[in-house]
C-alpha cells in the first residue's frame, strides 16, 4: 500500500517536473528570439558605434 502511494507521488512529481521543463524551454526559446531580433534591429547602430563588440557577439552566437 505504502509503496503504491509512494510510486504515485513520484509519478505526479515527474509529470510536474516535465511540464516545468517544457515551459522553461519555451520561455528560453522565446527570449532568445527576442534578443536576436533586438540585435538584428540594432545591428547598424552597433556596427557604427562598436563593431568589435558586435562581431564578438556574433562569434559567441
């Protein structure tokens, strides 16, 4: 009896954890897209003011 209760709790925790991981992945992806869009829109400004930093960012990506 106790073992099945423990198994059920572990299963519920696993489902919650998996859902959290999926939500985290979606949020991470959305923020990456937003950051890349921001950099793309500002690329001319970056290129004129600080081309070295911009090129460094491109290398990191």
